[in-house]
C-alpha cells in the first residue's frame, strides 16, 4: 500500500521506508511506488520509486520545516494510477487527509497511525484558545475515525485515551527498540562516574531525546 507521510518525518527515514517497499514490490504487479514529498531527491539506483512533488510553504512554527496544504487532486490521481490494496496514513491533516478522502471515495481500506493527540496543537496556542481548539480537534478525530477501517497507536495508554474520546478503538503497536544497540555494555567498571565528572553532571539525570518544541513540555 501507500504510506502517506507527515511533513516532518525525517527524510532519511522516509526514504528508507520507500526503498524497502519499492524493492519488495519489484516482483509484484505494481510497476512504481509513488512517494509524495516536497524535499526528497530520488536515487537513480532505486527501482520502482516515483517521486511526486507537492507544492509547500514554510511552517512558521518550526525552524527549517515546510508544510503541504491540501493536495487532493495530486493524491487522487496517484491513488487511481497506483491502485493500492490499502492506504496507510500517518497524518490526519494535509497529505494524509487527502489520501484518506481519496481512498474513501475509491473504496480502498485505510489504516491510520495516530502519532499525536489534540493537545499537541493546543500546546502552541494561548490558554483561552487551547480548550475550544482541543475539543474541536477531538470532534474532528471522531469524524475521521468513521472514514478508516483501523487505527494504530504507539501505546495502550494512547489507545485508551482515544477510545475514551469516542474516536474508535485503536490497536496498540509499540515502536520497536534494538536492545543491543541501546543497551551498550560499559567500557570500564567506573564509566558512569567518569562521565559525571567529565561533563560536570549531578544526579538525577534526565535525558530528553526529541524535538525542543512547546508540545514536548521539556520544562516539566
């Protein structure tokens, strides 16, 4: 099927996914995997990969990020030409919404992965607007859930929150972690103490591996 990516998905991750799918489909009936993007450069060494360029604008809330508006016509055309068996949406707005609506019209089943909840948007708004906007987005989520055949969340907790707001019954599929890569053995018995001293750190230490944006609430 087609993966409809959010605009802020890292280019290297998106390209990696597209390459794997394209290679997997070389032996199948599909001649080309359409990849809708605004910033990727196609590799001449990757077969069955078609880059579809979409117009975009600068995102005023994110440094270095661009956003696609609502490319319904382009998405509809690619879906009709590609004729996928399923559409996997990762974005409830913009390209994702265009894909969901086009798939619904073409009677193609849709799976939606939920990466963010309404309070993601509310975190960027003044307090007097955050409540009404969050309620409106939950209403939107409930409507969107009627257009898809399945929803996925990265945790059971998020699945329960979505269900409690009446936006379907998501399936929790957590992101995998390479326990060998992310649990490296200590190089020396006293490595922890050496690192504390080297970087002038005091315990407790909290590591944040993510974006420094308002929705992440790093200040907490």
